[in-house]
C-alpha cells in the first residue's frame, strides 16, 4: 500500500495529488449536474448520452480519488 500512498501524496504545485483529484471530481460533479439541468430545461443543446459520459468519467475519477484518499489512512 505504500506505493499508493506515495502516489497520493505526490506534490503538484504545492498540494498533494489527492487534493487535485478531489477538486477535479467536485468540478466534474457540478458540471454533470449543470449539464443535466440544462438539458432538462431545454437551455443546452446536447444529448443525454453526453450527460451520461460526463457522469461516467466523474464516477471513475471519484473512485480513483477515494482509493488514493483511503490509502493515506491505511
């Protein structure tokens, strides 16, 4: 597990990688919600397939973030 901890704590621009992944995850989560809301209200031209793809990428990134975050405490 120390390899995962080393990856999670790799410093990038003054913050650990796990922090940057958290920021990216929350940004993607909010983007998915805004895109879905825009589709539902007819304010965005797009497809539900694109919304689902963004959601899939968000879930994958969140899973990676969670694994790295938990590896710090194990």
